[in-house]
């Protein structure tokens, strides 16, 4: 109850007096601002027009002209970790988010569960009278809470948000997203053939939420965290936006770096004399080969054409999403809310180098440790950005869009952590169109919002003593361009790459993320005087050994305080022993039942991949108990998408099992005619005979109708995951993007019959044993 009851209670209500004020929710302070945080993915400073880049961002330009552009605002180098700091204002390891949700492990700083001593800011704003909304990417739900039946304590509504609409995990298909609303998964509202794109849908939902509040509580301020899928892969955009950039990047990524550095200096983002770092700045053996940049001069004409097109698609994706943000800003302007809405427009880490030196038309191959086929990719150039591709540009563009810094996303050099931020608040900031150079970090956003909203940070919340905020308010920089930086120290760590900034000096280890090298005590530390060398071009470690030792000691102090240990640089994509250690002993999996069998039912939501039966790299069997008619048709089970997955279904009198290996044509299809009535068992089994060159499982797959094998084919199966997130296991339909081209563009729901159950078996039993198990189950059901 917000307040004490001040009424009067007598025996008779006629003699009593009620007190509604004791029960009303508290109101925000008069004149309190709305808060809009727009958080993009995977974007270095040098990409966007406010910083001098070639990607036109009209909405961001408008906000920068009426507000402030920050030149030294930093993040953690990765998605989930940075986003956790936006949630709580504490450092990412202290939030349990050392890494992305999908690679959580069972250590205090790595488990993806925000502890109760780190109350999310949304709770504080909601308690103080704000409406709270989260729209778009949610990369902060603990991996073990992704399922429909899991506790929802880590979902937005339990984290202080009144509403949520978006997707769960690191990425999703922008044409066929895996969507969630509030506490449950939902279907895509309409297909791309009718004009659907995720960025547009998210803006539609955000506008609806704001309008709903203003319609019924016009004086109530709101907080909206708007997190589009852009600019994370897959890079998907309407063709007209892609075409706007035709030829814009034809000079190549090395020339772009030279060009954009001059523009950044002209804009005042970087000081005169800032030096450009090498495009491959790290010594041999200190980083993953997948992060190397191929020199532009070594590319042939076809490769250059494809690489340029990949940059054009990325640019079109970014500008199209900016236009959707513009719809929100236009509405705020038209409704008189813009002046007193503080807007943070920013990105969560540097440009992504996860596309490998050659880029990809299906990013899943990169994450699956399977090499891209450059020749196949070249055949897809004209379809980049469309539903036919799941594309990502090469490392060269990551280096270019992170100019002038070393490296990119995942590295704690400036290329991974120094990111764009524009703040716009006409009612609270007099300065317009100016650049601010104070050193700040993503942990500072929460402190700043609470400051401008007049909301006190509590010592305890729900009876739990709170860890103090790790961030400081940025408000001191709003109208004082020369105000000193109030931040003194910020540590960094990502996948074993370590760094620390303290009072204008920064030390970084020459130890690339996921390099698999270990031996942290042997690391070489570099030293940069960032007050004078913003690009970290000049290593001063040899001249300042005492400063290096001071910062190394300070890093360890911060590491212990923030739960950073143990360090993890496992090279799970390139070293089999690291893959086995992570997958078999560290990565979250739904516990395997003693029987090895998982039973699934129709009329249920999709099962996230990490909680579904794991069929990767092992022998497995699937048996479905069905009640058929000769007209039965549709999906029995489907898992994945056109870019990797498998499905069992009936179509036009034929039973199919299709395995789609990383989207590489052709699909492997086992099929047999079927025309049955009554209860039967349909299924398949796969026996792993050997491992291929890239550890993919190879062996015979057999299709069954009851106990009779009706087709056999040699197949290969994916070692890693069908997708980073989304595209889960579905019974009786295929969610989002179709696994097989035989029913593309359709959920292909099972009809004219009934699916009773589907059993996956990852134990060593023979198929006939599983068939007998289901036959016995039939007799009981």
C-alpha cells in the first residue's frame, strides 16, 4: 500500500470514511520527463552520419543537432553484458552477464541471472510513477528461463516493465522473427509479402504503448527502452533502402577508414592529429584467425562486389530502422511530448567482426564452425538483405565502421567499446549541436536517468541491501562542455580480453577474445594515454612499466569486486577440446531424462533449442504417435529454419523427413507414399557413423512407417545449433521461417488428422525399442 490509511472505520459504513489516496500509485514529480532509450546493436562510431560516417541517419542527425554527441562513451564490447548495465547501472559481471545469455555458465559472474541486490531501474521508475515499456531485443532473460514452463522472474514484467513486445535472444530473422509478448511467445502478425519487417513492427508497438498511456493517464510520464534488431545480423532491409547505397562503398573498407577519419576530426568527434591504427593490429598468435581482415588489394573483382553489397545492405538496414525511430520522434513532436522527453540514441558495442574475413550469406555457418563457401555466396549477391539470406558483412567492414580504433566487437580496445551516443532533451539541455568529450560508460545511463527524473536510489529494495550503482550521472556534462570527467575507473573484460581505464590511461592485454590460448599470467599488457591518444595507436608500456603494473593491480582489484573470475577464452568454434569442454560441461542444457527420451505435444508453443532434445552431433530417433486419415497433411515436427533445421511432415500423400544442413542446397529428403487411417507411428532414426572434416555427424537416416523402414539416405547433421536463438522445436506447425522449401511461406499446420505425441530419443536404444514404447503408450491413452 503506497500510504497509510487516513480514513475512519466504524461498525457501520455510513459512519465511516474511506481514503483512496492510501491505495493510489504514487505520481511522478510534476514536470518529470519521459525517457526514450534507443539501443542499436553492433555499430561503431564511424558508421553513422552524426559521427561523419556514410550511413545516413536523419532522425539521429536531427537529435544530434538539437542535443549532444558524445565522443568518449563506452560499452562492454558485447550485447547482453552492455544491456545488463542499462537494466541495473551495475557492471556486467556483477549482473551475472559476463557474456551473452546463450553462452552462460554456472559461475557467479557468468550465469545470466541478475541478483536481487542489483534491482533493475524499471522497478524504481515504475514505483515512482512512470509507465515502463520494453520493445525489441531482450538479450537478458536467463537461458534456463526461455521455455514456456519456466519461471518468468527474469522476463521484463518481473524486471519492472509494464509491457514487453519483442524477441528473446541475441538475434532474430527480421522478415520472420521469433516474437514474444509480455510473458509468452506469439506468432508474427503478418508476413513480409504484406509489408512486414521487424523494425516497422516494433515502432508500431512502441507507438501503441505510448498512445495507450497518454489516452488514459495523460500526465503520467513513461520510460521506453526501444531495442531494434538492427544492426545485428542478419542484415535485412527493404530493397529501396538497400538501393539508396548502391556504389557508396565501392572504394573499399581501407579507403573508407582514411576518408571517415578526416570527417570525424572535422565533426569534432576526434582531435586533430588522431592516428589511424593498422587494419590488422594484433601480433600473430594473439587472436582468432576468424577476426583477420583481408586487405582490399588482395580481393578479386567478384569478391569486392559482394563485400560492397554487404555494406550497402547493412547501411540500408540501419537507415530504414532510423526511419522507424523517426516515426516515434515525429509523434512525440506532434503530441507536444518531445521537448520534455530525454532521448538516448546509442549502440551496445562496436561493429561486429563475427562475419569472418569473407562475410557470409548464412551467419549460422560461422557460429557452427563450418566454413562458408565463397563461390556459393557469390551466387547470392543479388538476394542479400532478402528473406533468402541470413547475411553478415566481412571483418573488413567491422574494422572500417570502428575507425580509427583497433579491432571491433568482442575486443576491449576502443573498436569494441567506444560507441555512438546522442542525448536530446530540449527542456533540460540548453546546448545544441555540441560534442562532449567526457569519459563515460554504459553503466552511467541508469545513474543519469534517475538523476534527471528525480528518483532516489534506495539502500534496500524488497528487503535486500542494494549494491551501489557503478555508474555516475552524465548530467554534469549537459551544459558544461569543459566539465571534468566524473568517472575515474572502468574495468573491461570479454572472453579473456582484459582492459582497464583509470584517469586517462588505459591498459589492455594482447589476448584476443575466444583465442583459446589461456596462460593469462603470460599476457603482454599494452598501455595507452587516451587523453592524448584517443585511437590507442601508440603503446607506451615500455616507457611506463610502473604505470602498467599499477593498472594491472587495479584490474585485479576490480575483477574480484565484480565477480570477473574465472576468465574464459575457450575457442569453441576452432578447438575440439574447447568445444567439448564448453558444450558437455559448461553450457546450459535441459537435463536429459534417465530414459534419454523427451515427449512433446501439439497445441504448444515452440521449445527453445537449448531446452529441446539435443540432436546435434549424436545419434537420435524420433517417433510420432498420430491418428491419420488418407487426407492428413502438415507438419508433425519442425525445428529450425531455411538456414538450418529438420522436419517431419506429410504433403500430398507423401511422408517426408527433411534435413536442411546449414542452408546449403540441396535439402536432404527421405520420402515414401502414405495413405493410412487410424493410429500409427511415423518416425525416423539417425545413426552417427563418423565425423566429417568439421566435426559434423555423418551417417544413415532411415524413415519409418510403423515398424517398417521405407527410405534410407546418408545425411550430415549440424554440430552446433540450428540458430543462435529462436526457431525452436514446434509440434504440428513450423514457426517463422520454413525449414523446407516444400512448404515455404507457410506454417503448414497439421490438418485432417491428429498428432498425439512426438518422442525424441537421444539414448542408444534401437528404433524398434522406441516404436514399441510408443505402441505400449497407445494402449494406455
